[in-house]
C-alpha cells in the first residue's frame, strides 16, 4: 500500500509541474497563432497548430481528470489500507496485467503527438529557410517572425534568444514531453488499477452484504417465532430456566427475547413484562466484544442469559413479579419499588446465575471472548461451583459481590434508605 500513495498524492511539486506544462502549451499556441496570422498561405503551419491544439486538449483533459479524481482516490486508498497486504498485491498485479497493453498504445500515440509537434515547431526555421540565397542565421530567424531582426537595436539580444530557441528548445520540449508522458501514462495505469481494485472491493462488499442478509433473514425467521427460539435455547442448555413453581422456562421469556433482540448493546433500560412488574435498569458491558466474534444469535443468547440472571438476582423473585419475603410491592405505573429492609439473595437466584456450561470452553480465554470480563471473573472465582451446591454465607456474599456488583450497590443503597 505504501507504494501506491506517493504516486497518486498531490504535492506542491506536482502542482508546479501542471502549471509549467499549461504555460508551455499556452505560449506555444500563442506563437503558432501569430505565425498563422502572418503566414496564412502556408498549410504546414496550419497542420502544426492543429497537432498542437490536439496535444493541448488531450493533456488538459487528463490533468483535469487527475485533479477531479484526487479526492475519491484518496478515500479509496485509505479504505484499501485496511486490506491484507498479500491480497492487495494480488489485486494490483491483476490490474497492472489488464491495463499494460492499453497504456502502451496510449504512450505511443501521445509520444508521437508531443515529440512531433515540439520538434517540428522548434527546428522548422532551419528546414524551411535553408534554401534562401542569404544563408545567414539572422535571415533564417527573420523569416520565422513577422518583424525584421536585422533592422532594430536589439539585434544581439534577438540573435541570442533565437539561437537558444533553435538549439535548446527542441531538447527542452522533448524532455518536458517525456516527463509529462511518463506521469500521464503512470497515472493512467494507476487509475485503471484503482478502478479494478474498487470493482473487486465492491464485489467483495456485495458478497459480504448478501451473506449477512441471508444470516439476518434466517435470524428474523427465528425471532418471529419465540416458541422455536425458546425450544432451541432449552435444547442447547444455554440457559437454565427454573423457579420455585417448577416451570421449565419463565412465563415472560418471549418478552425478554423481544426486548433483547432490540437492545443487543445492553446499555439501555429493558422492560421484561408488559405490566411493568419486573423491570431492570442494570447496565452490562462487553456485548460489543461478543458481537465482534460471534453472530447476532450468540449475542442474543448472551443478552437473554445475562438479562435473566440480573433480573432474578436483583429482585430475587419469580417471573410473575412475586417478591420473596414480600416486604414491598412493585406497582406497574411508577416502576420498581425496592423492598424496605435487608436485601438477601435466595439460593435459587444464585444457582440460576450460571449462564453457560463451563465445559463448553477449553480455557478462560475463549470464555472471555464470548461473555466478556465479567464471565471470566465469575468462572475464575467459581471454577468448581456446581448448580445447587450450597456454600457458607460469607463465601457466598463475597462471590455475589464479584458476580453481581450492581446488586451489591442496590443492597447498600437500600440499607442506607437512600432509594
């Protein structure tokens, strides 16, 4: 990628080059028009001016094209910098192979126009006026211009100027034409190559979009039927849905699925029941990391499992809004009203906090990629904890502080009666 950028980037030297080329052709056209006015009967001058005008038009169009395409090319190059180098080199090689023949043909045509017009215009006085009786150099130059150089006071200056023009301008013009030729041909090749790269990138983007569209279609079909998704989740044992009533899954799971499918970022308030009896404002993180490594379905699974875990642990009640110990109520209009008294977590909430089987992952690194740092901390602190296993109250409280930091904050706030 580093080899492409300097060749297409506009610099101050490149702007000066464009200005010099435009000035050169402008002065050449003016001088040729002057000759044409005073030598209108010479068809050779008409042919020269036509060739020169064609060369000017071609080069000015190419220069304007380069300037016009500078910004899109810069954006394209910045996008292509993210591509793998090996793959990018392969695309460049294919583009160069496709445009090699076209650039060679254009180079031959442009070389013939630039060199033909420049050299013929520079040495034409010597060729045309060689047969005159007076073979002096001054008369040769005098025949070139509409004024007589031998009858003015600037004879020496005019002579030196004309000698420089005849002997030096042909080589200077040839050198400038060659430099211009190299740059234009190089830019033509780069434009063709970048167009091919852009086409390849667009094709890959379309393929990627179609692939994601197919996955999204399959997911939409899955989301459209909550029962099928609930059955799929239960069959994979991703989430263990149990409560004291012996139900195999929560009654409001369909609402949770709908809410999670709309809030995969997990950073907004999520309502779990239509009546507002259970509502969670707990924010979780690392969902972005999950979505970078897994499909939207996996992110939805993580959303559901973390959501159910936080809701059950925060309100330590049932899915129908019933609160254990019944120290308070949760009115549907004003949102959740926390119980007045000590906040205690029942064993069932702690047991259901195990969202994913530990055996599904080979190490903690895979678990971190899937569920984030919180799950990694959870399993590192509880590597041998099994669902249903009871521990001491002190150990359980310490582990709860690790797994459910938001619950601990709510508990302390309730104890201070600040909520």
